[in-house]
C-alpha cells in the first residue's frame, strides 16, 4: 500500500499532490539522485488490459523524450511489486485551473502563458504527439511564472478506440470521474467529441478553449450535464469575448479562429498560433495593442475621446523610441522559404532581400550544390553541378555574383548562373566545409576581398583574406595556442570591424572583434565581445552596424536566435524554439532568413559476430532500436558485465548522462548538472563507476559518478580542456585527452586524482586501453594508433578515418565507416579485416561522440544512428 512515509523502489513518498481518473500523484524524493520528483501511480484497473498497457508504455517512452522547457519531463516508467508508476519532474507551483479568477486574467498574463503553452504543443506536434486532453488542470505555473504542460501522450492512450457514437459515450463514461469528465468535454474539439480521427488542430481548438477561459473566467462550452456540454461543443458558439470582457480585438479574433467547428478554418499549425500570441505580447509590452471597444460609453462621447487618446499615445511612443529605451523586438510573420526534402542549409539573402542562395543536398540527397530562389516563391535555380560538395554561398555587395567553397578552393559564379571562376586554390591546408567545421565566407562591403576560414597543414582553422582581383591571400587572425578553431567571419557594414567566433573547444566559444583597414590589413588588439561560457555557432551583422545577430546553443541541440548590441549582452529573439542556424539579413534589415533543423538520433542494438565469426547480412543481425526518443540520444557504452548501458541524451534540454538496462528499459537520468553539456560516458572495469567529461565556464573537466547515482566527483581541478576519459583495465587510472601542453595529447591520472602524466607528444585523442592492458589505442589525425604501455613508440594500426567510431573487444577492433555506412572488424591476433555488416542509415559523426560499443564476448553491438536530419529555410518579414 502506497502512502506518506512509504518507500517504493528508490523513491520515498512525501505527500499526496492529487488524484484523478488514472490514479494518484505523489510528491517523492529520489533517494539516489537526492531530488524531488512526482510519481503518478496508475490505478490497477487501468493497467489490467495488456494491449492498453503496451500502448501506454510505448507512448510514455516517446513523451519522456520531449525536449522542451515548457513540458514536464517524464523520467521513467517503472513496475515494482505489481505497481505501475511514472516518474516525472516535480514542479513547485499551481495548476492554471486554480489561478484563473472569476473575471479572468490580465491580458498580459494571458498572452505570456498562452505563447508558452503553444510553444510546448508545437514541439509535441513536431514529434508526432497530439495531447488530446489539454485543459487548465493539465497546465502548471511554476513559482517563477513558467508554464509546464502535463500528461503528454497519456490522454491518447487512456481512450479506447471509438467506432460508433455509443462507443464514444462509453469511453467518456468509463475513463473519467464525473467532475473530470465535464472539464475534459469542455475542451474537446468537435471531431474528438464525435470520435473522429484527430490531429494537431484538435489541440489548437483545446488551447482556444483554455484562452477563452483565461480571458473570461468561464468555460467556452458548459452545460448542466455532460451530454449538454457535449452538445454545446458540437453545435453552439460561445458568447463573443468582448460581450463579457473588454479585450483587444486581435486577441478576440485569435481565440475565435481557434474555436472554429471546422478544423480547416482554424489555425493549421500550432507554430502559427504561437507567433500570433508572441506578436500580441510584444505589441502589448510596447503599448501598441489597439484598445478594446468600450461597452458602456455613449456614442456621442466615444470618438473625441479615442482621437485624443490616439494622439497622446502616438506622441508618447515617439518620445519613448527617441530616448533609446530598450524594447521588445518585433517582426512580421515567419514563413518557410523552402520545403524541399533533404537539407537546405547556409542561407544567404541577396543584398536587396529578394533572392535567397543556399546549399542543398538535392532531391536525391546525394550531393550539395548551390541554388538560388526568389523569396516570393518559384522553383530553385541550380547554379552548380560538380560531383564535389559545394557550400557557403555568399553574395557580392552588388548582388551580381556568388562566392562559394568546393573542397579546397573558393569559386565565383554569376548569380543567374554561368561559368565558374576559381578564385583561390588553398595549397597549404584546408578550406573547411561540411557539418563538422562549416565553411564560412564573407565579402568586404566594397567587394574587394573575401574573408574565409582555413587551416595550414597540421594547424587548427583560423581566418584568412583573399583579394578578388589578384587571388593573393594573407592571414587575418592568429589562433592562440591551445584553442580549437575560428569561424563565421563577418565584416561590419562600414568594413571597419571584423567579427568572428573563436572556440576553446566544441562547447566554449566567444565573439571576437578586430579592426580592419580599407586595404584588408588588421590593426589593433582583439576585443572579446562575449565570454567563453556558451556555444555560439554563427553570427551576422545588423545592417546598421550597431549589433550582431547570433545563434546560441543550449547544453543540448536546441539553438536560439539572439540580438547582441555592440558593448551589450545577447538578448533572445522570440522567433523559433527549435534548432536554428545561419542567420542572414538583407541590406535594409527588414528580412531575416535562417535554417531550421530537425534532428533525431537514436541507439540501436544488433547481434555481433562473436570472436570467431565473419560477415553477415543485415537481416541476420536482429537489428532493433533500444533507445528511441525525439531527442538526441548518443554515445552508448555497454557495462563490462553486459547488464547495463550508459548513454548521453539532451532530452532534459541539456546533455546529461543516463543509464538503462542492456535492452534500453529502466532509463534513469544519472546526472542533473545543467545548463551546460557533458558526454563521453565510460564504465569502470567493475561496472560500478562511470567517467565523463563536462564543459563548464569555458573549459572542460573529467568527472566520475557511481553507476547507481550519487554526487559527481571532479577528478582534476585545472581550468583546461580535458576530454574523452576511459579507465585502465585494472581500474586504477583514467586516460583522457588534454590541451594542457598545447594540442590535444593523451594523458593519464589516478582515479583518486593527483598530477596527470603525459603519454603522447604528437597529438592524440580518444584513448582506450586494450583488454589485456598491453596497448593504449588512440586516434591521431583521424587514424587509429597504439602505444605499447610496457615501453616503445606509438605505431599506426588503421590508416583509415575512424575517429571517433571505434571499440575494443577481445582480440578485435570494431570501427564504423561512414560512406557507405558499414561496420568493420580487425582481428588483432590474425590481422584479418572484413566488413561485418552494411548499416542502413547515416551514423553519428564527429560531433556526436563515440557511437559504437561492443560487449566483451563480441555478441552484442550498439551504435548511435541519425534517424532524421532535415532542414528547411525560414523567412522573417518586417524584422526590426
């Protein structure tokens, strides 16, 4: 029997939070992780049906991976002593149903909360989940004023599948108590109430009903009985908002559109509703929302008063703007520019804002070429056809030409198509292009030279300038010792300042400003416009030269758009909550384009060959998914005893370390150390401890944590870049890569801490000790090498691109090739090398960490796979 003071599994029950048709919700303390959680304990009768229970577990797993700050996180689904319960994030706050007063909320609160609810639902819809039971009781307001939407996926699975009206009535009667039923029906869409197929537009109707109640304090649809309430949903229109309470006309129109009986007449996408609410919120903040129509004034007195108020408001707004007071940013609609299949990336708006150039991997998703398309629509014009990959289109200031990168060269091509001209063949290293280190080009405002990112042989990427006329080039920046790369150069509109991004490592970047002379030479000291405590992938200048538009990445994959005044701090732009990249502005600044990505990576398991086996066909390997979510799940590693696995996931909004059993069940977040990122989880030989790296304050450090939880322990306290830890076979040492002596080298340190010892001196990363303890394998310049631990020089083992996709087991080295994706085996005792199996999809690459693990007996293999990687281009009109 569950009650206060009782412990179930690792949870101590503290208090009862609520009770509903599906069971009881308790506040509990997670004894292992020492945090409060909410336990939703399912009623035994609800879990008795095997099919319903199976569908419930499947949907709960999907809902648990929704990665959004306005969605209550589901941590786990457990079965203990015959009791089924869900472990959820505990939110200290109050349900919206208890906060709405009799006369409704203030307009500012309605818009603030409504936009957050819409944002949460938009994220769920993008993941293929329809809530179906949105109502004020399922919306929490934290003590900080943050919306948290509850019960994603649960309502869908609590319903039987209706076939007739009688079935639908039975569903309502059997699933919910009397009071709850009336509330649920009041927010149902007509199609849901009739038992028809529902989609995301049903949630839009429900949100409209919630907004109506937030405005008026009363439900849009309410009868004396549940059947009369159902009839009101199907047949009646609620009283107009302004007949009850004076509100802005645009808000009334928005709610009315949500509550259309015909789904085709509602908002078609939750993102559209979210944008409208955000715009109304911004206008409200600015004092620009049109006043609602007064309901009691005499007609003869109305118009003079309105005229006086309008004139006074206009004068006040003009004074307010002239004082330079910081204000909310506003914009027109956000709409797709491209909706092609595959990846449309690196958008570049033409100077006049009428055309967009971009890189696209094409209808067959086989090769990136440069395309141009009119912003107002029409087919895309393909400019390049070379079989090599083309990237980084950049418009000349006069809009006549485009520069782009192909392999190790920069080309120019007319904007309407024509003959390419090679401007520069970079002979001493690499011009970067692709996902790992994207190519970046920018023109000087006078069109005389280009800035690009490249690297001399054996060095990290920095910035260079090349003359358009002569093709001569020179260095534009010098990467400090121990730093990672420089990218995303952008010249200010007057050409006097070069802004770019410098990285200490993959997660620690800063915006750097440098003065530039008209002839392209650099002068003066560099200035750091930001610290190194965040990840900034790209930047672009505002056309007025007073600030920058940045993309800033959270501890997970989510990346937002920010505006940063020169000398100020980044401020978020409420435009998109997904993964966004590559901002580009027209010369007037009225149009902003960016890339919006959809990324889903999951973890798969298949049979291994064993120590003596050979190649197999994929259909003989029993390939199956074991970690499946809408978040980024990666870096799996099996425990040495084969009973558990550890992996890295950003499902909480930040990358955290998770553990599960070897089949992917009983998933638990082992760490909760956000808001930065962590990764590279590795088991100790006794399967009791996990080492990982964590990015913090512009550096990265090595930690360990018990496999059953506890407080993470930092092994080394130096403020340096220490990454990619792994244990020695006897568990006494931790190997890792570090920049403490310059470029990345392999070091080791005692598990108890102390002074690290350097092991390599010509670069090294990704260390793993052989199972017999005789060799230390590591990656050098993307090839696999081995260092004899008994003494001797390192030697190459695989002259192939393996980083970071390799694993050791017995006398075998397993590694993944990406093109085509295949799993290969090298037997170190016999020298035999073969492709074990050809894999079906793209793999997690350089940025995804170690994506391969093999059990000690070589009979189980796990790897991380990119199941969805798409992107389209978006346009913001009237951006300001």
